[in-house]
């Protein structure tokens, strides 16, 4: 399980699941920075509720912000061969998927059966 309190966490991909990951990380005490290579009207309106929480947002980017991150969370909708993901990988920051984030979160640590698959 990750201790995210006071950690800088980067979320890559700000569709619905990425925004939910930002909120979960924020509730866990992390300092969250969300990025997306797209910059559409739908995306802009979707991230507006994150800013009042203190979550920093950057849209239309191809490189991560210039700061140290303890963790990066990658949306499954973001291809791993994008310039943005490759730039984050080059920093050697630990990168996980949203599914692992949810599994590692304390609210999800109850016994049960987890079934998932990847479409890649």
C-alpha cells in the first residue's frame, strides 16, 4: 500500500478515470498534478472541478512539469509510446496504472476477487 500523504503525484490522462484518480489521490493527502496531451473543450470543462481542490492541471502538453514526483499514475487510455509518457519514463519516477492505484488504496484493501483485462 502506498503512503501518499504529502507526496507529489503526477496523473497522466485526464479523462473520467484520470480525474477520479486525481480526486482519490487528493483525498489521500497527495499533492496532485494532472496532465493531458489533449486540450479540448470537453476536457477543459471536465477538469474545472479539480482546480478548486488545489489540483494543478496542464493540458496540451508533451512533457511533464519540471518538478520531482514520487509517483506517476497512467490512464489506460493513454498509449505508452506517446512523447509525454516516454518523457516521464526517462525521469525514472515509479509509474503505475489506475487499476493498481485503486487496488493499493486503503478503501480497496478488503478481501475479494479482482477480475480485469487489458485491451492492448
